[in-house]
C-alpha cells in the first residue's frame, strides 16, 4: 500500500496552526489504520491496528479540546 499525503504541508505559524496540523496528522493516521483493516484476515494484527486506531482517536479528542480552549 502506497502512502499518499492528504494534507498540504505549510509551515505552522501559530499555536492554533500547529494544533490543526497535528489534528490532520492524527486523522490521517487513523484513516490509514482503518483502511488496512478492511481486507485484513489476521486477528492478532487486526487487534493491534484497532488499538492504534483507538489511540489516534484519543489523540484527536485531546487536540480538539485544546483547540476549543
């Protein structure tokens, strides 16, 4: 599977820019793991990827709370 960048990288200038970039990265990682799960048969690897997805979802929630402050 070839990884393609989904965001346009621009140098973040403010804390909110950094948080928004981090949010994009976390969502991109979550989606990457989710796509790998689609055709995966190995249950052990599926469990690992699900845990990684859960971790990314937690990061997304943390960043969203930081943005809302």
